[in-house]
C-alpha cells in the first residue's frame, strides 16, 4: 500500500442555480453570537416589532429603477496554484456574472493579459465566456524572470479584475510548516506567542520533535529557543521583547530538521513604537445624546498593517467610562451612552508606550442609531433601532443591486426596537440596511452580513483510498445545501502539491470573500482586506470580526442622493 500522495484538491465554486457557493466541505452553521453588552441582551430578549408598508413605495421603486439603469458584473479569477516555476503552465478559470443574480449572461469575449512585475504585457489572449465561465492557460517561458506577475482581465463592458501569482525558481519543501503570531502588534517588553505546526509532505505530523526558534531584533539575534511539538506536530513559541527597542524590526525564524535536512520559516514580528493610526466609527453614522451606541475602531501601524490594541475610553472630566480590546486585526468596538455636553477620547494601554489620545466624535442632540444583532434565521435579516424620540421609521435593505426588503415601524423614545425583515433564504452577502425618516431622510446605515455559514457543502469521494504514481484518479463530487439537499453548482477543480501551497502561504481572497465582501468594502490592491478568508472560517471570533470589519471598512456616509432624486425627496 502506497502512502497518501502529497497533493491537495482545491475546488472553486461558481454560482449555479442553487445560489451562493463556498469553500469545499464548509458546513452549514449558525454563527456565534456577537452580543456582548447589557443592551445586546435586552434586544436579544425582544420580540420583533410589527412591520407595515408605510411610505416605502416610492423608495422601493426608486431603488429598483436605479439598479436596473446601471447594472454591473462581478468576476473571479481562479488559478490552479499561486506559485509557478519558469517553464510551467498557468491554468486559469474566469467567472463573469451579473452582480444582482450572480448568473452568467449570453456568450461574450474577454481579454486576459499576463503582466510582468513591471507592468509589461508578457502574453495576452481573447477568451470566450459561456454560461459565465471562461478557461484557458498561459505557458511560461523557461527563461522568464521571477517576481510577482498579474493576470488581468477586461470585459467588453469595462468590467476588470486582477489576480496576483508568483513566478520563482525554488526547491519544493519537504516539510509543511505554519507559523502564526497570536497578536498583530507588540510593544517594548511585551510577551509574544506564536503557534507552530509542522508536518511531512505526506501529511504526517512531526510529533514529539525538537525545533529551534530564533528571535532577531534590529538585525541582532536576541534569543534562541528550543521548543518541542506535541503528537499532532503543534507547539507554542513564547518569548519576551526587550524593554528598549531602537527601530522595531523584528523577525521570528523557526528551524525544522527532518532526515538530515533543515528547513526554515520566518514571520515578521509586528512591533509598534510610540504611534499607531487609530480611527473610530460610530455605528450607523452618529452617536446620539443619551442613547446607547456602539463605537467601532480600527488600529493600524504607520506602515498600514493591522495593530491589535487595548485601551480605555475617558470623558472630559478624566473619568474612565469603558474598556476595550481589539477582536481581530486591530478592529473592535466599545459601548458608549454619550451624556449631553460631554466629550470623550481614547487612550491606548497596550502595546505599551503609545503616545497621544484619539477623540471620539461628538454626539448629536437628536436622532436614531442602528445596531447589528445576531442573525438567527435564513429567512430574516435582523437589526435594531434606538431613537431619542417617539417616531415612525422606514427601513430599506439592499444586497448587490437588489432590494431585499423594506417596511415601516414605530419606536418609543430611548427604547430599543428589534426589526426582522423577511428576505430570500438563499440570499447571502453584505446587505446595506438604512433607516429613514418618514420624509425619506437617511438617519442611520450600516452593512450587515446575511447568510454567514449557510454555504454549499461539497463532498468528494475518491474511487480508492490510496494511489501509486501515475494512477488514474476518479472522484465522485456532490454539492448540497445546508439542509443536505442536492443542488446544481459550477465547479473549478485543481490538483496541487500541498507542500507548494504551504510554501506559498497564499492568503488572497477566495470566491466568497472576492464576490461577497471585497466589492462592498472598496478593497483595492493598494488598500486590501487583510486575510479576507478568515471572516468565512469556522474560528470562534469570525462572526464578531466580520461585524467589526463591516462597521469599519464598510463605514460610509449616505450615498442615497441619486436614488432619492428619483422620488422627488432629495435633501
């Protein structure tokens, strides 16, 4: 019997008749709760308020006619792997689908180019898109220079997309290695922890194995540690940063020896000295006097990298009113009930030594706030509203150029109101939910992710348990929805040496993140979403992290002017 081959099947799923798709094997699951405060608990115990139609008819028609007048398309570029050697062939697949439905249109042509690291055109092809999918390849010349190349597609309607790949001459590693620091920022004297996992190329854990960790600060080796893996090949590296650091250039190197061969993996240590960029985002747009509100925040290093922080909120009398710590990648939130005529600022306590304070925007004397809540049913989109006066509100929910739902409801002064908008159970993505006055004035707005975890499940069954080199492989593939019902799906499949994937450490957006998340958040090559696939993972903090991401990167002032102009109620 041969050992399992060190290859990994990678599936990329398009959108067939069943709707959205997911990474292989993703189970249907209810996201963990994002409730964390007394106000959240109060709202969670409420029954949803009754929704009426009110004066939403004009808004509904304006939204629908606006999107019908200017439809767009979304794309996804899949390659068989992220790392190539000169002389290899890049196999690619392109999905080109209507933004509203994620369905492919009639046959059309697209131009696909391979660009060098300097932007020169290395190769280009005209490719036919049928049923929303195109496939082709680029053969790399044996003498091609190494570096980061770009696959760029251009559709005839102006739709564009890019995919980065790396060309490099390398020796495929014999050991699969992962090294992840557990926080995104450290200061002088802080303890540091990093998770390690090592396996042979065949997938067997390197258990009970001694490893060497080397800590380098400002180009000088400061510490050399010996750690030992457990039976699963996992270990934790712990060390403390020096009390005084000059430049803040930190590097953690892990050395792994197996069969007389030593391999290494390195990770920069994100050291923050003195300053961070710290931005605050009142949920929905504004804080309101004496109304329970949330303030989300995003912390980054001066180089633009995420920085995990802890701190406190202090009023203008020096009284600490809240504590906070980031949830993921420097993002998080704190609760605040702003008192009339009070001012507030943020002080960062960790990493140590961060200079300066950061102002919280002043609260408005009147208005409403919108609040994200736990999403509990596939057929309902849930939010809460709190106003400082009794009034009637209108609510509209929009998802990818499609009006999802709307309604009218009443709120009491200072009392939270839970809203459940009936929506298509198959809908998935970042929905924009907006509260309006009865005069169609936008009052509060935020992005809420609907359908998180309700992805397709893909079952792959090989015809044999193990294969010898050059054996033919047959796979039975089945796509199911969260209830286990078979559904149609468009599949892209690649067979890749798993050690190459480990070596490449590719964290670019897969299908869900690229189609459902990045376009709503304005992600670009210059300002990407850091590790976007994390938000669709099964990690316990993924739901709260998604909520924080949508409230920070998705924060925007209202863009309703062109739509409201169609109703005759433009402000």
